[in-house]
């Protein structure tokens, strides 16, 4: 509905007319290189020619097609450029003392560092970026740090970045102990659409901001006393000693313990496709998935139609929607 309202075309029509592309296919359709797709994407504005369908799921209109996650190619390049790295911290804390939602909103801060809580890590880096040794002012994409959105995403991210065996992780052990197979957990790791409360929804969205017990209750209908455990990393643009010290101080101030920390260089990130796995759903929509394969909610379709004055289904059927790669 949101897609249709914005672009004045139904999502189904855009798909059926071949107007929706993932980033990879969209690059080809537009006749440009993948990174050029990101350049075009950066000119889009949410609510004008771009709509958010869900966590990590955006559709923007570029020329006469609708592109999925056209920003991804440039985001990936920042993690794989020679000489760059991330600094990671595996952390844990008592959920009774600090709810996960508060951890993300107050400790880490909102995605847009300008709008983040005043004493949060992201806003502090934004306010002090020059003194902290950053080359440019942080923005929504380069916002200093990443942190897991839920205990389940923390499990998935630790498995990806640190090669942690899911069944050996405290939260993962509860999942497998409750009879959830490793195959199912691995499938869930890709943030698939799942049937819940009568409609298909993002698994990650359903578990977002939940503490470990509510997360377990929702995922496997049981309670647990496992501590919250997340994966936090400092993004390449913000890797300086001062930022690392700042992040540690902020975490410790909220009684969040650092279990382990380290560095992962760009070569390893690129070779093992860690950033692609991390941004699995975003990367898939940008490079692998075809627009017709995407699950788009009615509200998003209406917004698409309102913005672009064409139904999502029509855009698809006309071959106007590409992923970021094909769009290039």
C-alpha cells in the first residue's frame, strides 16, 4: 500500500511488467557499473522516489525502473577496500538491567547519528568526529558502529564473523535444545519471510529489539536465563584508537562486558564474503534476487504507486525494476 501510494502503481503490477530489479540486474538494465548504481541511488529521497519495505529492504525509482537496495555496492566496497578493517567486540549484559531496545536506542543510538540519543555512541562520534580522527562527518551509512538488532541476529552475526558454532552459543543452544534443527536456524539466518499472525513477515523484524527471554518465547515458545549477547563492530570509516576507546567506555558505563575483541581486515572480509553474509537480505535484494521474487507488503506497494505514479506490478511487467547490479 505504501509503495502504491507513493508510486501510483501496485507492487504486483510492477513485478508482472518486469519493472522491478535487484541491484545486480538493475545495473545491467541501466547500462552502468554496479558502483554507479549506488551513485544514482544516493540522489533518491525517502518518501519522494524511494520507499522502505522493511528492515534492509528499500525500493527506489531510477529512470524508468524500480531498484532494490541500490546502495549496497558502495556499502560493500567500504568494507573490502585494501587497507581497511573493522574492530569487533563480542559483548554481553544483564537484560534486566538494560533492555535490548534501550541498548540499541540509548547506548548505540539511532541509525541517523544526528537523530541518535545525545550520549549514545553514534551521536558522540558524530559530535566529536574530527577530534576522534575521522576523515569525514558521519552520516546514516557511515554512522560509526554496528550492533546486533536482537539476540537472534547476534547469534547469526557471531556465526558469520567469528565462525562461532551456533549450537555452542548460549542462545543457539537453547534453540537447538528446544528441538529447532541446525538446518532451520541456518535458514532463519537469511531473514526469510515467515508466516506469522496471518501474513508473511520478516523473521528479523519480528525478533528485533526483543530481550533474550521474549525472543526465545517468540521463536521457540520457551523462557531462558541466558544473557543478552551481541556483536558490535566499528565501521571502517571510524576505525581509530580514540573511537575504539570511546566505544569501550560507553559499553562499560552500561555494565556491558566485552567477552572478546579483535580486528578483521578487508582482505578477509572480501575473501570470506563476510559483509555480504552480514547484510544478507540487503545484499541478496541488491545482487542476487530478482524483483519478482521479493515479498512486498500492500502498504509499500501503495507508497510506491503514490510516489512514482505507476503500480508495482506494472513496473515489474514492463521490465523497469532492477536490482543494483543489473541496474548498473
